[in-house]
C-alpha cells in the first residue's frame, strides 16, 4: 500500500473506454490514453474511509471517478477545518504535485466511491506533452481556488445566519446544482465548512425550516425559497 493512501478492491479498466473520464483526460490522444492506462490503478472506498492523510508524502495523483469527497485540514487546536467538497471527475493532490510533494490536506469519502491512482511522473509527462490536457487541469485548479477563496472571505465578514445560508447555497449551486439534494454531512461538519459551531448551525437550520425557507428530512435538503436564502446570504 502506498504511504498516505488507503486502497481496496483494486481492478483495472481501459482509460480509452472509461465513461468517467475528466475534461482533461478527454483531451488526450489514444496513444496518450494507453500511456495513462499503464500507470493507473483503480480502487474503491466506502463512506467514511480516509483516502489521503494530511502530512503524507504525495507519490500519486488520485482521480475521483464517482462519488463525493471531503477535503479538510487539521488545525493546531486539533479541530478539522473543512476546505471544500470535491465532486466526481476531479483530481486530488494537484497542489502537492506542483509544490513540495507533501499532502497538505486530508480527503475522506462522503459516500461509496471509485478512484484511480495515477503515477506522478507519467502524469507530469502528459502535462508537458499535451497543452490542452494541462490547460483543463489549470482551469479546474483555478475554479476550486476561487470558490474556496470567496467562501473564506465571506466567513470573516458574515454572521452565523449568513454563513449557514452561504453553506446551503454552496451545496445547491456548486456541488449538487439543484435546490433538492441528499447531504451526508453532520451539523458539526456543515459548521466546520463555514467556521460555525454545531449548536449555532442547528439553530440557524431550525430557524430556516420554521420560516419555510428550507425543508430537511433526514439527509435530504430542499431549498423552498432560494431568493430569501440569497437575501440572508447577501445581508450576512
């Protein structure tokens, strides 16, 4: 097992026929896809598994074929700060690839998922040889960076209700692209995303439900009044 990674039920599949290819991989030639396939190892995880541990040496890129992943960092106080939720058809470990090869974040499966491990050197070679592949990776990294940047700026200037409204909008607009979604996060984890305590998160959620802005049934969320939620978010 590679240090810093948890794997299970490893299999192989041809990259050229894979239906879960990223936008970047779709830019590769058939010969390049065959080269990529030669450095890939497919694995599966169950909900709650840690895929990458913070502080481990990065020796592979992890491609999320299906499922959602939680990206977080452990602070000096021992508490986890959630950075973002990573959607399927995304790469984990790209910041480490272009820096010090140390994983600065941990990644945990929010649901059962499939990933592919890709060797760093073959991945780097494809970046150097195929400009469109490199461009699509750059677009992905920039989008994630901007989303996180704006969210963290909002954390510093908004009050609890505005922060929780931001979290709900993040789920509906960025992650699920729908006003109705199933979310496998606890109230504590939702709070950790926007730097709010579990108690304050629950209080805001209950207020939104009582006001008919959202409806929550178990893990199922539905935003009933997105315009009102937007106003709460904007006013902070």
